[in-house]
């Protein structure tokens, strides 16, 4: 599995269709299950649980960050309750929807896209 976002959903025991509330609830459930204080009687197990909890926390933080970036890139009118997840489909999405973007574009990618658009619109004026 190369996609870290899918891995984070799996760590929390969720499928990629899960919304923010489901992510939060899964995180809270996992923290209760894997909390190191539950294993204070066995230092070896406690260390393993601490490592597992670090993975759970990282997955939760990364998914929240990913969803926040996704919502910032999503066109305005579609930021609604039904647009809770990047894979949700809307009948009236504009042609320039960002819903299928894996991550935001880098500044160099944006510059390249602008240059390509300028070339299409105005031709090569060298």
C-alpha cells in the first residue's frame, strides 16, 4: 500500500468513506483501547502499546490535516454537510472540481499550469 492516507484510515479501523465525526470517534475508541496506563503492570507490553498509540495519534492528526487541506481546496458552494468526504460525488460539481486531488499542488506545479494555460490562451509569443 503506497497511499499513506489509506494507511491512516486502516490504522483507525475505518474505510476511506468515513467522515470527520467517524474519524474522531474511532480515534477516541482506539485511545481508550490502546492507552498505556491500561498496561502499567507489564513494562514490555506498555512499550508496545506506547508505539501503537503513537501510530494512532499520527493517523488521526494526518487525517485531520488532510481533510482540512481538502476542504480549503474544494470550491465554495460545495462545502456543505453532504460534502463531508473527498470521495463524495455531487451532481452539479463544476468542471474544475478538486475532489480527485490527492494533495494540493506545489508552487512549481501551479506555475507550470499557469504557463500552459497562458500558452493555450495567447500562444507562444517569443
